[in-house]
C-alpha cells in the first residue's frame, strides 16, 4: 500500500533506455582535450628549453642545427665584471626590497584582516593596485616624485619602487592565510593569561610563518628579475635585468642564455619552495 | 555565599546595529553551575565572551570576585574558557598546550611541569602528553581543552558549547563527567549551550535567553514545570501550545475554552473572553481507549487518533480534538501489548490534571 | 587607559607603517604625476603651470590615438589568446586529472616557469622568432622553407605571442581557483538529470567559473596594455604601444609633462577596467554555499 502511493506520482517506466550514458563523454573528446593541453604545455616549456639548450651550443648564432656542446658562454659570463657587479646589485636590491615588503606587508595584511578604520577600502585598493597595474605607472610616478623632491636616482630608489610594486604579493598571501587562521587561538592565548604582544609571537606568527616565507621568496625572485619599475628608477648602477636589457640593444649572444639558464634554475628552486610553503603547510591543519 | 560573577545592566551592540545583549543583569554564586540556554543569536555566547573579556560591553559593568573587570583585558581576568572548537594550538603538543602561559604567570619550570601532569591526570590523558592535537580524537581534544583551562586554577570556568562537536554517545558521557568534575572541584561553572538536555542534566540553574534578554531563570525543575512564557515551554522539553479563550476565572481556577472543549487550570487575574495560550506537556497527559470514569479533579478531552510515531521507549500519539491538533507521549513500558493504545482513526480520551495545564496570556506570545 | 583605548593604540601601531608607505609611495607619486601632467615643457626640463595643453596634444595628434587603438587591440587579442590556452588547461587539471597529487604537480609545473624572469622569457621569443633565429633556421634546416622569414619577428604577431607567453599565469591561476571551487556534486547533479557533458559544461561549469575568467582577463589585459619590454624586443616599427611612447617621453623626447599626461590616461583606463571587472565579477558571483 505504501509502495503504491509512493510511486504514483512518477510515470510507470522511466525512459532509462533513451538517456544517453551522459556521465561519459565520447573518448575522442578527452583525447582532443589532452592533446590540446599537451600543446599548451609545450608552448609554455619549449622557449625555456630553447634558452637552456643554446646556452650550451658552440655557436655564436642562435640558430639550428646545433654545433656541439660547450661551457664557453658560462666562462664568458663568469669573466664579465660588469655582469657580476650587476648580479651583486640585484642581490642587494632584492634582499632589501623583500625585507621591506615583509615589514610593510605583514602589518598591512593584519590591518585588513582585523581592523576597521576610515579609508580602509581606499587603503586596500591602493596597496593591492600594483598587482594589476603595469609596472611603468609605478615607475613613472615614483620617478616624478624623486624629481620633485630632488632625490638622485640610485639603487635605493629602485628598492623603494620594488617594495611598493611587490608588497601586494605579501599582503595577498598573508591575508589569505590570516583568513584561514582560527582567531579563537588568539583568544585562547589571552584567556590563558598571555598578553597581545607575546600572543602574536607564540600563536599568530607560527601559523602565518610559511605564508610570510613563501611570499618573501616569491617577491625576492620577482624583484631580482624586475625591469619595468627599475628602468625608470635606477641611477648609474645597473641591476642584472637592466644590464641584460642594455646588452640586448647591441644584439643577442649565447652569454645571455648562460646567465638566463642560471637565473631560471635558481628561480625555479625558489618558486617551487615558495609555492610549497604557500599551499601545502596551511592545509595540513 | 557571595556572588562571584556580577553582570550588571550590560548591553552590547555589534557593528551594523545588531543588539546582541540587551540590558542583561546576571549574578552567579560561588560554586554554582549556571547554564545560559537559548538558540543561536540569543546573546548567550556574547554574554559569556564579555565575562571572559573577548568583547567589551557598550554599557553596564562586569565584576569578578568583587572586583570590577570591565576594563581588564582577557589575560588579566581570573577566568578560563573551554572553547567550542577547543582552540588547541596546532603547533604545540598536549603538554605544551596545557602548560601554555604558565611561564607568563610566574610558575617555575618544575612547578609548571608538575601542574601540567596533575591536570592531565585529572582528565585521564597522562599518556598523551607528547601527542599533537591533530592526533587526538574529539573527546580527547575536549579533555585537553579542559585541562588547559583548569591548570591555572581559575575562579570561574567558562564553557562555550563545549560538547557540540562530539557525537551523541560521547556527549552524554561527557555531560556526566563535567557534572562530576564540577562537584569534585567546587568551582563555579558557566556553560553556554543550545542543547536543552545538556542544560537540564548538568545545571544548578538555567538562564534562558531570547533576543539578547533573559527570558526566565531558575532551577531545571522549576523551569520545566513552571515556564512563564511559551518560549521557555517550547525550548525546554516538548510542548503543545494551543490557542484558547478564558470562560471564567474564580478562586485561583480558570476555565478555558479549547475549540469547544473545556479545560480547567490554575490561574489568577484573567478576564473572561481573553485570548490565551494553553501549554500541555505531552508526557503529563494520560491516554485512554475507553472513556474513564468522570472526575471533578481531572480534565477529560474526547479526541480522535490521527497517527502513531514510534520513539523507541515511548509512543507519540497525534490527536485531533475538535479543530485542534496536539500530541501525547505514552511510555511503552506498561502499555505495549495490552492493546490499550487506541489505533489511528479510533476515538480516545485524554485525561489531564489541571496542575499540568499551563496558561499564558496572549501578550506573552513567542 | 580603557580596554578599547589600548586596543586602538595597538591597532594604530600596526597600521602606521603600511598606511604611511601607501601614502608616501603610492598616493603622493600619483598626485605628483597628475600635477606634472598640467606643467609646461621648457627644454630641457619643464616649469610649473596649470594648463591642458598636454592633454590637448594627445587629442589633436592622431598618432597618439592610433597607438592607443593598437595597444587596446594587442592587449585584447593577447587576453583572448591567453584565455583560449589557459581555460582548457585549467579545466583539464581540475576535472580530468584524478589524482590530487598529480594535479598539484601539474598545476605547479604550469605556474612555476611562468614566474620565472619576465625579461628572459620575452628574450627567448626574440631568439626564437628572429630572421637568423631558432624557428627560421629550423624551417630551413628541415627543408620546410627556403628563405628566412622576416615576418615572425618585429610584428604584432610576435608581440601577441610574447605577451601571451609572459602573462598567461595571470589567466591560469584565477580560472583554476574558480574551477576548483565548483562543488563536484553540481556537475554530477547536472549529468544525473540527463544533461550531456557539453551542455553541463555550458550551463553549470562555465557560468560558475566566470569570476575567474573575468579576473584573469582583467589581469592579462591590463598588464599587456602597459608593457614596453615586448614592443622593445619583438615589436619593431609598427609595434609601438602606449607604454613605449611614455617611455620615450621620459627618455629621448624629454617631455615629462606629456609623458605624465599619457601615464594618467593609462592609469585611468586601467582603473576603469579594474572597477568594471570588479563590478562584473561581483554581480556574476553566486554563493556556492
């Protein structure tokens, strides 16, 4: 009796036979998609492969066929004083700029996460703007300020520019981690008699540490490679990308491929590390 | 005994204009187990958080052990909290969680270690001291949170829905355990919960809250037997709340009209013709298949049975009396098998002692 | 001090450095640039003034108009191409790769090389597309072509390829995130209700991933819109973009006021696009909970 009333609303037989097995697309669809994706991956990786390959090719011209293996472009770059100076400058700029992005970015993320203050929306927009803003605008406007203030261009103006352009990376990553952070833990700490300053060191910081380190690595890598902002703010000293940029005016040489290969390998390590820190750690909880 | 917690005329409004707590005054005696009970959004958690110091009241004062703490931050207040999600530090092991903050409180390391050991023993987790919280079961985390809150010997223990994350079986045994712990330590407990069973089982006193105000407070028994509003009657235990009209009122007895049927109940100062709400506890009514002998003392309602709902230890019988629907619970211990329970469609008689009929003036509608 | 007072003091101390930094290094420079855009050029520098001559010049001289149009075109085509490449990739990673570990590795493999040196990635395209470059020498070596083609390098085609290559991570990431957020049971429900895979995609997955598409499009568009490295390396004579013109005003042309005016125009265009996409994203965002 119960069964009868339950099925009364539905047609006697569902048209199961007529419904295509819609859960499974035809096999060629998956294959086409897979091939297309493989093509996109090739597009992403071939240029890097070419860069690395030609750094070992024994030919001044970057053209096929390959002529044989050589270390000479690496030797040339290691003997190039100007380039080594530029690397030193880049390391200096990237280190200090990264330090500043953390010192500014972590409090900014904290402020966005937990405080309400007048102008918060404008502050958020302004500090996050450089992510989507072409670097040239940051570069030009800070160049204009330096001009108005009578400040001479130097590696320090480059540092200010990089910190301003890259602080958004630290802010977004740390903010995202803070949003996932359980505020009850801070309350528990206060409840157990520990004041706000120590609570930050003992509870908050350990929980956002990997996001800070991850975004710091990322911002270091990006600062090391930065060019649109640097272009307008550097004085007589060159950073490495600026040095490469200026040699490109004169023509391309495999020496650039050699230094490029090294930059890419070092960046790869740092980026993999930073991505691991930014993703994995927080999810383990 | 003196009042260890005094919440005096406290109001808290959240950004956006939501009045979470509205002029609440609450006093808790030393050693008492008080439960703040109500649905989410009634202000019970905000009240607790103001006692702990996580929220600052807009108006009113809060005193702990005779000292005004309204302007003290949480880390200067002699209370400790067991959080709803336990809030155990994921980067510290169990012993370090329990010992957290003891150094700041000025304990020597040896002293702190001894106290942590004692606290873990109290909750029966001595063997888990080196484990990380994420390696523990829900019940074990609960105990760690308890040990961590007790190790500092607070004057008051605050519990914010501490059992809500546990499954039903574990929750029941933890209720008993918490009650025993309270008796053993003689400490003041303030519990926040939306679970009426929890409140009834553990508390010395229940404070029912509604929309930021205290609706009624009293012992579990008095709240259950003498709710002063349909809201409380509904929240504690099951209730039939039925609309009725006063016929007459004399000598402490009221006669009410329930869609044609007549009920008598104790009551005063009600006017004839006044609309009222009638509250009947489903387990306080007796169900009969044959018309029982008429009695002056007992209300008798002739009904028709609509359906049976089997609850295991009891049977809920849905009834219709005139145009009114309600239900009564029959304990199955004696009734089952005797054929005494009328079947759906049959006529039944409900006998109801006037003392078990509670009347609320319509002004007290929920 | 009261509890609230102390909390306010603490908040103030936390907020002061970033607020100050934003004020000094973002608001003030923009304001100065705005001010400079009204100054008058006086070779070799410029003098304070308040006149609209620089903006007038941008309107009157059709050269700026055509560069602006070209830049908009190249940025749009770049964003579109990046979308066509990135969406199937992200979709494949989220819906077709079963193992979460493999998915994470592939996602990383997609994202990681793309954070690597912006200049070098533009540079490799120069070496690939050049007349004596890898592509031409490969075509001749393999016999597919007799003459090296000049057409690859120094063309709008080269710019679009290079810009797409540089900025595609900004497309992949938001789309991937948006797709990942779509509850699987919605897709299953759609198929359970007898809707085929293509229509399920069009009616469930695509609409729910639109916020990611919009965000990705905005990023790629704005960043390629303001780029001057790709035009320099692979652009050639007909490849000048707005940023190239700005760069030359601050360099060889020595006309800072005009360059500032052009920067302000670019800033306004970018801000308009960002706020438009913000609004679009918000109106399109559905609550998935």
